[in-house]
C-alpha cells in the first residue's frame, strides 16, 4: 500500500495552556485528575469523581503547571442541597519544584461526616485571574484508599503480563455469558485470555491516574483511563484508548472483584486503513456504530473517531483530519480530555462540511470554556472557520444532552436547540431570534437530516390540538389540526416523512399513581410536501407507543380493560420498500482470527485501489465577532442522567428507562440538580422502620398518607387527591422531598429505594396498592394500607404480584 502524508502549512489553534490538578495518595501517587475551566460553573452540578478526605481533614493536591506561572491557590466548599458556601480559603502552604506544585488544603471543621460536598479549587495564573477545578468530597470514613488503589493498579498491571494470569484468574467469573469475540469489550465474565489481551501484546503509552467514582470503608468503584499501543501487520503500531471499571470489596482477608469492565477503542490514523473492498477500517471498537455521513453522491465521507472529525475523498483517495484537539505532539492529558462531541450538520457536493463541537474546549481560542462552536470546513481551501461560538456555563453531561438536539444551517441562518428553546442566528448580523419555545421532550420530533421539526404548539404532551411542521431549509410551515375532542402527538420521522398520532381526549388516562397512557386510535404519516401517505387505524385497538428503526415503525398496542388498558401484541408499519437499496454510508463489523471483531465504514462510492494520502486541515480560523452571549435563563430540567461503568452513559426523559440503563451498566441515575435518584447497588437486606398504616380513603390515598406521615410532612393526602392531585404532586409538597412515579421496571430494581431508607408504594391489582418496607435475600415485607396488615411474600410470588399490577411504583428521593 502506498501512503503519502501532506503536512499543513500552519495551524492557528493554540496549544493547551491550563494547568491540571490531581489529588495526592499516601505514597505520593495521584488520583482524580481535574481539568481547568476558565468560566465558573455551578460546582454542585458536577457529578463524577469523589475525593475522600482523611480524618485529619488534610487534602494534599498536586498541580502540574506545564510552565504556567501560578500566583495563587484557593478553594471553596459548597453544600449540595442548597448550594450554600461552607468555606472559602486561600492556600498558602504550597511548594514548587520545576513544573509541579504540591500543597495541602487544610479543610476546616465545618463539614459533616459521611456527607458529600462540592469542592472548587481556584488557581490564579499570570494569564488567568481564575481557573476552576471541580470534584466532590466526602469526609470521615476509614477509606483505606491507598490499598484499594494499589489493588486496582496491580490487577491492571497483571493483565499485561500473561505469566501472571493465574494471579488474576481467581478474581474473574468466567462463564458462558462472557463475550470473547471482541477485544473492544471485556468484562468479569470473559476468559482469562481475553482479559490478558489475547495475542495483541499491547504496551502502555500514557500515565494511569485512577479516578474514584464511589468509596465506602469496604467498597470502591475506581476507573482507569489510559492509552496503549500494539503492533499491527504493517511494521508499525496502532494506538488505542482504554477505559476500565473496577468495583471492589476490601475485607480482612483480602479483596474481591465485584465487577470489571474494559473498553478499548482504536485511534484512527488513516495508515493502512482503506481496504481493497472499499471499506474504511476503524479497527477494534467497543461499539458497532460510528457517526458517519456523506454528500448525496457519496464522494466525501465524513466520520467521527475518538473526538476527531475525518473526511475521505473517494475521487482522489485523500484522508483529511478536519478537526481535532489532539496536537502533533499532544501531551495526551489535556488535549485528549474526552468531554466533547462532534455533530456533522451538512455536507455539500464540493466537499465542504458544517459541523458543531459541543462541550469542553481543550485548547485554542475557547480553552477551558464549555459551549457550542459551529464551524465550516472548506475542502478546497483545506481550512476550518469558526462561524459562531455560544458559551454555556454547565458541565458537559448537561450540555451534551440539552444542546444541539436540533442543529441546522440554512443559506443564512443557524438553528440550534438549547434547553427547551429553538434559536435562530443570522450568520451575517448575528441577530438572535427565538423560533420556538417550550419544546419539552415528547412534544416534538426532528427529521433525519435535521432540516425540519414538528412540534406541539401548546407544548403540552397530553393536550395538543395543533402540530406545526417548520421546514428550516426554506422557512416554510404547515399545521396539522385536531378535530374537536381529539389531541395530537408528534411521534417521529422516517427520513423526511413525519409520523404523528391522534387520540380522543377521553381515552387518555393520567392516573393518580403517575402511570399515564396516551391511547391513540390512529397513526398517520405525511411526506415532505405534507401529503398523507399512510394511516393506521384498527377498531378497538389503541397505539400506546412507537419506535422507529430504519423504514419500520413498531407499534405498542393496548385494548381497554377494567383497570384502564391491557397490552396486546405489537404491530409494525413499513413506510417504504425496505428492499430498495440504501445509498447512505453505513457501518459493519468483520471478524478476524488475530484481532477478532473490527468496525468498518462501507463506502458508498467505491475506489479502484488503496493507495491513499493523508493531510490535516491547514488552519482553524477563529474570528473576533463569532461569540454570542445568551441570557443565562436556562433551567436544564426534564432529563435523568445516567452514570454507569464509572462514566456518563447518557440521559433519558422517562425515569423507568433511565433506571433500566443504569441497572444494565451498574450505575446511578441523577436528576438535573445532580441529586441521586436511584442506584444499582443495594444492601442484601434492608428495613424501613416507623412506617405505620393509616386508612385515608381508598388504597392509593392511604398509601400516600403513610409516606407523608413517615416523612413528617404534615400533609393531608386525602384532601389533595380529592382535588385531583397525583401522588407525586403530594409528595413534592414536603420540603426536601422529590416524588417519583416509575413504571416498566422490576420490583428488584425498586428495592434499591428501600435500601436507601425510602418505602415504596406498589400497585398489585386494579385500584389496590401496598407499601414495601423491607426485604432480605428471599422475601419482601409489605403493609396493606387499609387494614394495616404486614405480610411477607417470596421473591418469585412478588414478581408475579407486581407484574399483575403493571409494575407501577411510587416513591421519592431527597
């Protein structure tokens, strides 16, 4: 294979300059590496790592200056519940040696044992008045952190040494459920050969700095992130990013490995990566998908790999590294910090591409800020020009899930959804307009190519008489009107065809336990010219939900029953001929003996040979008039955020689906205020004492009153429920309490709430509820509200009982 590298003449993206801050272990090592922000962000919104504080309340830190002059160090501690400032202290006892500063935070006796707080470390440098670093702290336990870190690092080291395989094999739970077909995903059920990297023989290329995700006296969750290299078949090495998740238990006799997950993703470099079958080899990956797109003719294929944007030109066989924070001589610490995403918005026939970068800006003009950068790449000029930058002072997880769900560029406007508002920006005058507000999740849908949005005019998911379809490419609009007594819902798009549902208002159930059913008697599809092309309607059968995959729509269906609705079999709609060739670029996996599963992009336009060239974009141009400041009135509400395997997994609108994702990734669900809603891990047994039965009307009202009395809220549930308020509404009236209703999850997942000290109301039959107050390894204990009788039931029988009730639960968190 012939390979030519074309070097750029210049680049205007400045190198990273901000120092990093780490916590110091007892033996002088580092953990919890923190990256600097040049804009202050609400420290209580950060959720991720946690720093245990020793009982002497001394917290030693290490600052890597990278040559920057440090002129001051300070720290602030805030309460998570009310964001109140607990401590604000200047640090004077620190010493500098070369490019490293070591100091100690002498935390005052103002924090409670076992309680989490937000810590903000502030540096003053010659170039910046304030640089902010965020973590959480917890004080007072016998954490034995050094031993826990040593165990994890030793286990990690042993995976690279096959002569030590017997040392770690005993910690694994190798079984038939372990997937040994992909080096990109390895876990505790994998074979010892898979954990030992098979025949890859990798070597570590970067420092390994542990990140503490959770810690108690005996149990800890620790994450490692690092780079490895491994030889390929072309007399060179490939680089991979590796992420490892450990959940361990420390006992008097040693350590137990409770869970282990490892993901490995190849860093694309364009060398030897175009195959004779006209596929781009992305190599070993933890995923079977890649973000990729092409122009209509399939000449220019753009794809995102490990935080960088690439382009392949099928006509001249040139790979271009269009945008990346990684420099030619990256330090792999600051420039490779993975807290941003790239979204491809538009690809022109001449190869030009518009894209956005959202999240943390590792270097360049906006280093240390979070926000959205909208850029245009000129293929002919081989340069990137930033056309707009919107700074947004929120952590990456919130920004990534609440910004850019709609992002489209017309000839003169940029449309972007931020929080629940769709803005348009005139690209010449920078005039900002609000196109649509109150865009709550579930009230709108976006076309596959992003040029159209259909939304509820009222913003009410249960009461919409008008859906408006806005075509952003030409500023045209069309409205769908409901007949009297009916309401509409936006369900999604198949390419440019819009799917909507129609329901009789009288058929919609919003139960007081929070379990709602939107029963649609008709589903319709209109094309880009607003012509009806398909309708689905069957007498006596209602559609309660839809899922779109390719050209196929899966319909969840229900029929009326004594208790409202009962689920029946699904049905499917095929919008167009599924056998028609799909010309869009896509991905596939191919397996080999040596490297097992690898990920490929299958090019639409094939090439005759595989002799390729590589270039990088010559300039990244930041102009002076691109920054757009928005009024900080965003609330960022309505989503549940999931952290699993020690890192951010995404968000969900429904709590039930968030719990399922967290359960599958051994994780945690937090709300928009970064308060913990649900955790996968629970004790083997638990009991909530002090929950007393009370008769206050019907079964649900009595159950809600029991929780109110237990919480000491002084609330009369009967009066409020007589006024039509739901159980969640009533629990929300208690100070410091957030009521939740969950459906579609198992009772086993809801026992985590009981483990946390919160009784759970569960539906067991039509209009009949019980309150779960205890469990052990074999039984559940519950109280029947109206009679006060306490009963025990086996786990198997409980599963049947709660399933008959529809798996509907009501509880709360604080």
